[in-house]
C-alpha cells in the first residue's frame, strides 16, 4: 500500500457504487459472532429490519 505524504490532500473516492443501496436486501452471508459461532444474518433477524456495522480492528 503506498504511503501518502501528510502535506498532500487525500485522493477523492466515489463510494456511490459500493455496497447495497438504501432499502436494498443485504446479501446472504454468515459471519462469526464474538464466540466464533457462525450467525446467518437473515435467519437471525427474521422479518425485522437490521443494521450491519463492520468494524475493522487496527490489531491485524
């Protein structure tokens, strides 16, 4: 990954085409919970609405 000098502005990124649109069904997926057990997003929330938060730790 290239290092961007701090005295230069960051490049602009267009996020319009990234991820599902507001109101669009989120893709089917299973992710591990805090105990390592796989959780199916759609099965877990049933017909209720949900919010997906992706947290990328700096410890990797």
